C-alpha cells in the first residue's frame, strides 16, 4: 500500500485526490496540508494534517506527496522534501524556465515526477502529434487553442504549451522562437513557422485542448476534452504509486510510466 500526502487538500483538485485515495484499496491517506487559515476541518479526515511541510513531512517518512498548487509553493515544498526524502508528484502549472531548473536540482536528491497534464489521453497525444506533424509536412500551419474554467490563473495552460512544444520540436523548430500567445492589432500575415496558442476562459470547463493543422484545401483538428478532474487525479495517483519505487536522479514524466 502506498502512503499519500495531499497538498492543498481543500482545493478543487486536492479534494478530488482526497476522495479517490479514500476510495482506494491500494492507497493510504497519510497526511493533508492547506494554507494557514484554510486548515479548518482537515482533522476530520483522520490523518496527519497541518499548514507547514516542515511539521507534516517528518511525521510521514516515505509517503509520496502530490502537489497541484502554485510554483512558489511547490518549490518550497521540494526544498523540505529533499531533506525528508519524500517523493513528490507535481501537477503544478505556470512554472518558468528558472523554476524548472530548480526542480531538476531537487530531483537529484529525491524522486520527482512532473507532468503539466496527468491524463492518459493527453500523454498519448504527446506521442501521436509529432508523428502527425512529420507526416503532414511543412505545408500545414499549426495552431493550438485551450479552454479552461474562469478560476484558472495561468495562461496559456501548461498542457497547451507542452503540446505546442512537441509539435514545434517535431518540425525542427525552437518553440520560444516561433510561439504567438494570442494576437491583437495589426500583426501582419502569419509567418510560415509561427505557432499560435490561444486561451479561452469561462464557466467550469475542466480542460479542452485542440491542435489544428491547416493545409491546402483541408483542416485537421485533434481535440482532447477532460470531462472530470478525476481524469487528472487518477493519473497523479498512478504516478504516485509508481514513483514510490523510483530513485532520485531525474525528473520523471508520464513517458517513463507508459
């Protein structure tokens, strides 16, 4: 049985993770954490609870942490976990290049798993889209749209960025050199290599992502729609059970599990 620690246990994703762990016969809810002032009611879960990684993690050695919070909070968590030795599954999005470099450093000390999207379907797309890019060739313009709920704070989504990056790499392009995150005003005609990524926000949409390939006389659209947060939570729990047996040394991803 794998011991699990949920960070942000009262948030949308955190609450989903707590429920699924409690329903599982193979996972044990060892601890939960929340921000100071938001921890009321956590003791009813019957496990270790608190607001500080320093006070919680020492009580649950070996338990795998699952974190879907914010970049700064995730880095602070990794700092403590690298000392206590708790493996960490990260679903946090909005990380900068510098943040990711810090994650890589922590991964040398403790097992770390990072995925901007934990769903099986999206990770299959990451394998399929590059092949589609190569088969269609350079005559097809590539674009990406993503839709999320009105509470999402980062844009474009981490999933959209990962998908667009894999498309760019398949065409031999450097994503940061060709990306267009939204367009406004007189921007001129679309250049041959640019890849537009457009973000839409509204309602309670869990997550929609569409990759477009615009060619001469035809258009191909590849869409993934998440109907429930359970999709991401199940993927994170699968990753946690797998990560419990891994060693430090690299930042693991879904590609290592498939």
